[in-house]
C-alpha cells in the first residue's frame, strides 16, 4: 500500500478498528473453545491443566511476539480458565 494511503488518518483508523474487531472475535472464540474443552475434560475425569501444552503455547507467543507475547499468552490462558471474566457475546 502506498505510504500516502497508509498515512491517511481515516483509512488508518478504519483498518485498525477492523483489526481490533477481528482480534476481539478471535479472543472470544478461543476462550469459548477452551472453556468447552475444560468442561469436557472435567466430565471425563481428566486434569484440566496441562502444563506441557501451556509451556508450548507460551513459547509460541514469545517466539512470535517477544517478551510481550508471553504477557498476551498468559492473559489468553486466564480467559480460557475464567469465562466469567468476559461479558457474554452481544452484551
Ligand atoms: O489444549 C488444551 O487442552 C487446553 O485446555 C487449552 C489450554 C490453552 O488455553 O492453551 C488451556 C489449559 C491447559 O492447561 C492447556 C492449554
């Protein structure tokens, strides 16, 4: 994209807002999926926490995004374990 277009404030704001909406939707979808996984594990009598998988996930985020990726990953792990922290969809 040409620099002038990238710097156009209106277009830039629109694109950032669109990306934010996508990120919010993905965070919500991830949290809902993990919550269902956790419920299924509980019903099956399996441990809800798998430290090996959490470590791999943290490493993926740190490799891709640096130290702040770890912070983001920890928040995502928390939201999967605490669905009560998210408002219900459409609320
Ligand atoms: O992969 C799983 O089995 C999950 O439950 C997902 C997840 C995660 O949020 O990444 C959540 C809890 C587990 O301790 C490990 C990973």
